[in-house]
């Protein structure tokens, strides 16, 4: 198989591989959509003491397929006086931008569709398409509700994009790379307790809030505020075009969750015995700042146990999906708990709180890293625990 | 948001968010769903439930309690109650010819029940009233009596029987009707549901003039044998006695008929 693949000319390899990867990403995205949709309906039902969809399949679990079939065969209504091209292609641009994020998510060691050097910048760039899709839909629909929703959505997404990128910069500083696979490998070397969640907890919280706003999810779903604007930017859509917005929303949610898991929770490296041992050894060693024999022994044993094999690929996918759906669950839990904020509160939160906090996080990370690097290599025989903690930022 | 408040605000926000999410988590995990799987499982309706207004029967005598006083038709805010009656010349009492409630427009407001001076109407518990053909939503006298049988009871006919101070909507609870009570001992109540395409038998005043003579005596003989028996001795000859019921339908439409209060 490998020999046959290597025998192919490079052009064929690129095109065939690209088609295979794209098909996989598309199917994976649709699968995630079905699971997320069902999860959302079930979770909202359980929170509200209902049972949710029940009739289609066992406990209603194949309801999304029935929904998609219904939307597929549904009448497609196009209002008069729409800006035709904008109106027609907006849902698909949103759908594509949601799927593109999945391209750079590492499912395992080298198990990644496109290992871009500028992964995080790519995420920010692709999210820009989502803003464009929202605004195209709102402008093209020739409807005041759509336009209002699109205005809000565009303002909100552009504001929170800055905050989101700023909150990730701390992680980039610690990993020293924008490449997502490098970030995961850096976390794997650091071990369980060294995952960027712990030293970058401020960045993590800011990232969570900002990505909720970025995804237009409650409590920041101002773009499609049902009580004020009928459905926001997709008021005038029906049938499969409306479903494209829904697909984009849930695929985006799952993709963002996967990115969050990659950046902060160690990606495909799970809290296995080896990872926990490596993390413990790193803490004892002060993450290299205060190396001692016990810590080194634990660390080496842990790293030896968590080797990279084919079995680890399956485990890696498992852990990544688990972490992804933890974040999906968190987003849904937040959605069905918190009320929607006003537009001015949203802007206040974004510009006056989250952006300063993320900037402070960058400053803090840089300072601590500087101090830790300065201490690194100093012959301090009695490394206090606080000093060892400083190594967390190393 | 001042600088001094910066951390405090954030702390309070986070605390309230965590509190709220704890509550929803408890609801999600530890509270069972309260959903009733309706077509499979039917929840019991509360005692104050207002379904279709139905007519009660006195199970002791088997007579309906409605006196065609038109109070309910007057009280009805949406004019869905149609009552037609004629006066029985023998007893000088009103005889109900038609009592119809158009359930397609009834708003179940309970006003007719409150207006009824003889405790004849009651808001039933039946709520699955949808029909394929909306014309079938007009519930006629027989339908209402049949639905009202389970709220009827054998009452002691006292002077206070019709002047009860108890609000009419409590009668659901007070009904002592047993299985024995709800039996059609008199033979004219509780017929089975109408078959498809059923044409109800026209009341005498709606029949054509040539049909009336042969149909009327049969109906009179069936429903009022004692009235006829009383009339016979009073009348000298047989021919006069036979002519008397025949003359009634001719006289009625002009005089007492057509009290269709609240025509839709």
C-alpha cells in the first residue's frame, strides 16, 4: 500500500490525497453535526426536564437524519428583490469556512490533514469568512431583521476575533510555534500537569468566552436573537440553505472545541499513565529548571510509556474526540443556562474586559518565562516548590 | 467599571455563572423528565378542567334536565348554542327540538354552565374532539346527552334540587353516578356513535307538510303514551282524538317554533 502510494507521481499524490482528506473532513463534519444537533436537543430537554426527540429511532437518536431529509425535500422559498448572488452563496461560504477549520486539527501524531506552519493564523483567517457569510446573508436577504442581525454579528465577530487571537498568543509563546502539531507535542513533552491549561488558565478562560462569542452562541447569540430579530441573518432562508447555516454552526462548534482541546488540553495526548508520570516528573524537575534524579527518573519512565505507535493513533483520536465533546457539552450547558447579553454589554465585555485581560496574560506569560529562563541553569540546590512552579512557564 | 471594581466584578460574575450552571446541572442530571407521552399515556385532567359543555340527564326519571330557557344561549359570548323548541300544548311545557353547540367556535369559557338555572349543563372532561370534517363539530342534542351521562346522577327531586348554591363546576366531584346509574334504562339515551353518512331524523317541524301526518302520530305514540291516553277520554270521538295531534305541527311553526336563539 505504502509502496504503491510512493510509486505515484507527486501531482497525483497531492490531488488524490487532497480529495481523500477533503472527503474525510466533510464526512467527519457532517457526523459531528448530527451528534452535536442531537446532543443539543437532548441536553436542552434534560435541563428543562423534558425528554427531547423520542420517536425516531431508539430514544430519538436518528432524529437529525430525519431532519436533514425533511429539509432536503422542503420547498425552497426565495423572496423578491433579494441580492441574488449574495443570497444564494452565503450559506455555502459559511459552511466551507466551518469545515476548513477541521483541516488543521491534529487527530494524532502526523494524523493531520494539513500541518500548516501558521495554523493559528489560518484559524483567524478562516473565521473571517464566517463574518463575510453572515454579512452576505444579512445584506442579500433584503430584510431589516436580517440586516440588523448581520450588523450585530459582524461587529461581534470582528471584536472578539482580536481577543481570541490575543488569548492564544500566550500558548504560542510557550510552545514557540504557530503549528498545531508542535503545540500538541510541546504539551506532550510537558506531561499531564504541564498542559497549557494550567499555566495559561487566564488565556484559557478568555479563549472560551471569546470563542463562544465568535461562534454566535448563547449568551452571545445576538446575531440570531430570536426574541428581537426573527432569526437574524437567516430569517429569509428555508430548506437546505437554512440547513447549511445550521450545519455551519454545529460544525464550527465542534471544530472550535477541537482547537480548544488542541491548544489547552494537550490535543490527542490523553491523561494516560505515561502522561501523568511525565507531568509528575516535570513538576518535580521544575520543568527542567531544577533537575533532580527522582524527577528525571519519573519523567523518563513516563515518556517511555507514552510512546508513539499505531495503537496510540486510535487512542489519540479517542482522547481528542473526548476533549472536543467536553467543550461541546460546556458550550451547550452554558447556552441553556445563561441569558443573552445586550449588544453594549457584549462590546463592553469584549473591549474593556477580555482584551485587557488577554493582553495582561501575554505580559504575565512573558515575564514569568523571562524569570524562569533566568533561573534556568542557576545552581540552586534547594529549589523551593514556588520556584519549581515557576518552571511551569518555561 | 473602575479599576478597583475590575476584579470584584469579574469575581461576582464568575460566581453567579457558576451558581446558575450548578442549578442547570442538577436539573439535567438528577431530575426526571415530567413529559407525559400523550397518545400512549393520558394524564388525568384536573377537577376544574373545562372540556366540551355537555347536558345532564336525571337518571332517576331518564329525562333531560334542559328546559329550553335559552339562558345559556344568551350568555354565550360567541353565539355557538342553538336551541329550538316548541310548546307542548298538553303540559304547557317547552319541548326541546334541537340543542346544538358548534364546537368549532366554542371557547370553553364556562359561561353557559354558570348561566344554567337548572344545573343541566356541565363542562365535561372530554377534550379529544377533533374531527376530519369540520361540520361534524356541531354537537347535537343526542351527542351532548350521551357525553353528559357520566356527569349525571339520580337526583331526589326536591324544591331545592334545581336551585343548588354549589357552583356548577364542582359537580364533577360531587357526581355520585355509578355504573348502574349510567345505563340506558329508558332506551332513548346513549346511542352508539353515528355511522358515516348518517342522516339524522328530521324533527317534525322540519319535515315537509305531506310527510308530517304519517310521521307525527307514530312519534307521539312512542314518546307520550300517557298524554295520548289522557287526551282520549277528554275527546268524545276517535276521529277528533286522531285529528288533534295532526293539527299541532301546522299550528306550531307560526306560534312557538323558531326560537333559534343565537343563530351562528
